[in-house]
C-alpha cells in the first residue's frame, strides 16, 4: 500500500477519534458510559457533528473534483456553477414564506434545498437544449450566470425579511454543523454512500472526459449523456448537503488541488485522498469553529472562506502565469 495512503489514513483516524473529546467542556473516557452532561455532549452533540462534518466535507470535495474533471476547469465547483446558490435561494425563500414542515424528525427545509439545486440543473440543461449545445462552455457559463442571479435573489429576500428572520437566515447562510442527535446523519448516510460508490465506479470515465470530448468519444464514451448524468447526480447531493449545513464554500475548490499535488496523475489515489482530506478538513474546521472564541461558536463557513479565498487567488494567479 502507498505510504501516503497510510499517513493520511492514520492522521485522519487519529483526528476523528481525538477531536470529539476536545472543547469548552472537557470529557474523559470515564464519563462516556455514564449518564451525565459530559456523556450527553459527547454522544449526542460532538460525535454526530463530527460524522456529519466528515460526510459533508468529503461530499463537497468529491463534487468539486468531479466538476473540475467534466468541465476541465480547475476553478469549477458547485458554488461557481450556481448549484449551491440555487439550493440556498430555495431555502431562504422557504424560510421567508414559513414553509418549513417537520418530517420524520427532520426539517422540511431540506426538501427545498435539494429542490432548488434540481431547479438550477433543469434551467441549465434547458438553456443547453434551447441553444442546442451541451458543451462545457454552455453549461459553465449558464451556471455562472445563475449563480449571480440566485445570489441577487437571496439578497432581495433578505431585504424583505423581518429582523428575527434576517438573523436566522444570515446565520444559516454562513454555514454550520450544529446538530443534536443522529437524524441528519442517518438521513445523509445512504445518499453519501451511494455517491462515494458511484464516484469510484466511474473513475475511468472521469479520466477519459478530462482528456477532452473527442478523446472520450474515441474511447466509446457517450460524453453528452455521461456529463448530464453526472451533473444531475452531483448537483442533487450538493443540494442535500447545502440544505443541511448551509452553503459552506471553498472545500470543493481547495481539496482536489491538494490531492493532485500529493498524488499527481494517479486518479484513483486522487479520488480517495479528496474524499478523505475533504472530510477531515471540514471536521478540523468545525473543531476550530467550536474552540477559537469560546463560548461563542463561529459559523464554519466563515473559516472555510478565510482559508479558501487566498487559495482561490493563488490558483488564479498560477493559471495566468502559466498562460
């Protein structure tokens, strides 16, 4: 087994086991099997939050890797393509219209999140059908335009909200993983598992399409159908994640580039490390959100933005220097 695999796995598992013990309330092993506040905080707050952070982080990272491959653009992510903005706009509108209904212990807001993502997809595909072009340029530019539109729509709805609603929406838009219990984890896990399995099953096709449409065609891949299928699948998962955790940015941008730096052209290794590093990055970021200025908790989206914005500029400058 590759030594880099082992190092990433050991560090990752160590962090996943250690971080739930650290926080404002100190917890030791002796309290875990007892009925006390420390045990509740550990099992009902920190453990499910850590699991959720890992799944959300690795989903966003894999989504970024896939979009960068199928669009052959190192800056392509669910956020730059409008999918996350569409999901966020739908959630904000639902909050404004008070449409949230609890279902199976989960907020009905989640349905609006992935509904908004699906609407974004269908608009982009509709535009492509109207202009009779499913090229990278058509899909990419349509997504960027919708991103600006939905961002403006979110601002408009925020302006119309009452003060108490504004605070709630603003907090959600900053991204967060504050949950109690395992409802969200149980809801997301089967979708997450499906996404991971499918991603590894199509890794060869992703490599082919990253070489260009003509090359992929020559190898027998139906590029148009494959691109549409992947676009819909990834966007749906991103919509679900956004509805649960809010629009947490830059994870899908940062992590695939880190993985490529570590594993170069080994796409299987890049996919594995993207999944693992993406999950660990958000787990660690959420840990920082809990401990930096206790007892106040910083929205995790703020921290990822602080890390991601300079990284985004670094990638942009590097691309321009190489042209």
